[in-house]
C-alpha cells in the first residue's frame, strides 16, 4: 500500500515540478511548494515499511545481532490531502490575481495531512541497532548490559507502558498493562525505549503493537545469549 501511495504522490509531485505552468511569481511559489511536499512525502513512504505495519530485520553479526527497524507510515487523511492537491493544481496557471494566496493555504493543508507526523519521537526515521551479551549499541552509543534497568514499550496516546525486560531477572517478563482506546494514529505510535544509567533512550518508534512486542522479545533474547 505504501509503495502505491508513494508512486501516486511521486507522479503528482513530478506533474507540479515539470508540467505545471505558473503565470506569476506567486503561482510559481505554489507550484514548487506542492512539488516539494509531494516528492518528499513519496520519499518518506518509500523509506517506511511496505505494509501498514512496521517491520524489522535481523542479521547475525558475530556474537551480536543487528536489528534494522522500518517504521510504519503514519495514517493519512486522504480526502483533505487529495482535495488540497486538486485545488492547488487549479491555482497554478489560472492567472487569477492573488489566487496564489489560497494556493499556499492549500499547500499548507497538504503539508499537514501528508508530512506532519503527530506521533513524536522522529518515528518516520528507520533505525539500526546491535544487541549482544555486552549490551545495546544504538546510534554509536553502547548501553552496557549492567547499566540497563528495563526495556519497555510505550504509547503516548494510550498512556500505557509495558515492561518486557527486567535486568534484575535477566529474562523478558511479559508483564503487560493493556493499551486501550487506540485509534488509527495510536495503532502505529508504539515505541521501544531502554532505561540505562538513569536515562531513557528511544530504540525504535512508529511501531505497531505486534512489531514492538516482537522487537523487544528479540532484544531480550540477544541480551541473554551466551
């Protein structure tokens, strides 16, 4: 689904960039604003997981396990996004004085519906981490196993947390605190965090519940591997 959406958005962006013919500087601003928004949105969807849910891949790296996480794309309000694109296309080349001001408002609406990610925590960015008996290596920082207090799943929209690894016991505990009231955004707003040496570190964000649970289980196994 994300690949199809990326194709449609990319083609629309190329239309604005290459074929739209503005008649004024204001219309040119609308043209390039839509082109940038649509092409960047297409690129972000190509970087996200191919399905509606997040994905992770595992690869052995000696005594370490490398985990590459692809977040789920945020839900999109396609009707207002499509309406903004159609209206924006009507503005470019119209030649009507000051109509380009409305065109910029339509571009802002397209940005809000296509690019604004309300989940927080930079969820749209793929992440890579290594996990082994020594600890967790993320973004060039090694969090030593002895310093890890707990690994947990959070969802800020549901207000819940799930402890999945207890350093005192050395095994995943599977203690769940059900996350209720989830809607489309909350369903792909899970994040995996680790608390180490008194600080919280985000290991992955923009996840669905099943992928988050699978990820922390694999991290727990890799930490205990000897």
